[in-house]
């Protein structure tokens, strides 16, 4: 499969036998929505819905219907704000994200992304903040996340409102070259107040390293939370490829076009210019707040821990913004696809870095053991003793939402065939 760049800078995929009319590499979340909509792979929920329990119940029902993507445009209490869920919960939509035909196989998708990651022929570019779409609207002062973001508890017994596709930008404030130590990773964030977010950390991730450096210097750590980032940026953020890897350069390679960044209004950090939201803020040294629990992939619950807290000082967003969030539950979810692709990219990189060294070392082949633990989204060992299924909405309630989704899907398919 060959990938060529047109004069317009838009990337189109060409199969060996025939030129395809559709596939392009989406520049941002809105182009991804247009692409999946063209193929009838997203359902628009236009009727008025409440964040809880209706959006919550829609999510559970959609996850049981082959990862149906949902776009809500009429959420009670959130005029002119939209909510996107499950957009990458199917391999077909992941292929569209990469500019491949929706019927591309998983090996074709993984192979193409690994080839792009190897080339790294493009570097990011910066555009002026005045021209960056994400800074169309800027709010400073009285920050209220509850009013700005269409929030809901993803599962009934979560400890609060969670943002499950939040990409956090942070830097090593002790590094000589700040650009080389700027990291972009995906974390689960809990809304803990009008201007506060709890961040779920493992202790070994890149943000934890930056917090440790800042706390040794007793300084605030500037951070920025990006929501609704370009789709391949979500993939790179979730990959956790390593501290030495520049995620922004990786994104440029994956999308075969320079990734467009802009400077933050109140810090030296750089963020994706085509994000839907950018939340600027900081982490105070030594401050820890209670965070959790929330539902993990597979249906288990996280623990309750004392974690760092982000204080939000400014919010920028596009006009009529879209909050891109992910349903996390027992059935097939968006994280299953993202984590699967990210793991393949990570293993590909580790193999390239490690296997040549094994060969050079002269170790006999039979003395080298490589163990890969592969879990599918449906066959995952539960790490908690609490049964997730016991906490979900009743089956009768979920069935009603399934019927509504299936009817909307049939209507969408009829419209797609006519067009």
C-alpha cells in the first residue's frame, strides 16, 4: 500500500490496484468526524439529553454495540457545546484516523503506522497564537470547569467526573533545553472543583518525573491539559514510548505532515494548535489530594490515592467546542483500540532498539527469552474484587438505549446509501 502527498498538503492513500477517493489523514478532531460521518460510522444524538443518567446510559449501550461512536449536540445545561464519545472504539475508525480505508486489516494498520514512525521525516511547526484555532476563545479569572465542560460520571459509582482522554503537556524545569524535555502524555483526570483537577499517576510516568524535579526545586510546575486533540496525537500521547522520545515529532511522522503547535498564553509550553480545549495551569509542590475511584478498562475499580492536583488558571477553546471523552467499562471501548495500537508501536520501537544489541552481545539465541503478555479487550483478568457488572444501569434501562441507537444507526445507513 503506497501513501503519497498531494500538492495541497492533504494526504491521500492509494491502493495498489485503484485510486481511492476518500481516505485522508485527518488534521484535527473535526476532520475525523467528517471522515467517519462520510462512511456512516458515527451517530448524531440531536435530541435533548441529560448528562446523567442519559449520556451515561447511552455510553454503556454503545459499548455493547460494536463500539458505536456518538456525538451529542444538545446536552442539557451546555448550550453550544458538544460531546464526542467512542470515536476510536472500532478498528475501522482507527484506520480512517490513519488515512487508510475503513476496511484495512489490523496488521495493515499497525504495519503502516510502524513504517511512518521509523521515517520521522517531518518536524513540528509553530503558528502564532492569534491564528491558532484553540485560542479563538480565552477565559481568565473566574474559572468554572463545571460550566465550560459537558461533564458526567462515566459510570455510576465513579468517584467524580473523569476526563479519560486528557493529554497533559509538562516540561523538565531543570533542563537546559526545555524543548527537549517537554512531554505529552495521556492521563485520567478527575474534576475536583471549579478550577481543580486531580491527576491519576503511576509514579513512573513522565509527568511524575517532572513533578519530582519541580518539588526538589520547590517550584510550581507549569502544565497544560489538552482536550479534543488531533486523533493521531491521542495515539502518540497514549503510547508512553519513552522519556527520550519527542512525542510531537512522532505525531508529525505518523500524520506525514508537520504537526501544528502554538505557544501557551501564560507559559513557555507548546500545545496542539488544533485542540478543542486547552486548560493552562500548574501543580503546586508538595500538595496531594484524594483521587479516585474510577472504572478501569475491563471493569475493575482503581484505588483511592493521594495524588497531585492541577490548578487551572486559564481556559482556551474553539468556537462551538467538542469535548472528546472515552467510555471506560467492561465491554469493548476506545481505550482497547488505542492501547492496542500504542503497545504495538512501543514494542516495535523496543525491538528495534534492543534486538540489535542482543545480536551484538554474542548471547546464544536459545539463551534469550522474550515474553509478551497479550490481553484482548474481552479476556482480561480482573484486578479488583468488586464486580463492575453489579454497578451498571439495569439491563432494562440499557436495552431501551440500545434500541434507540440501533434505530438511529439504521436511519444513518439509509441516509448514507441515498447520498
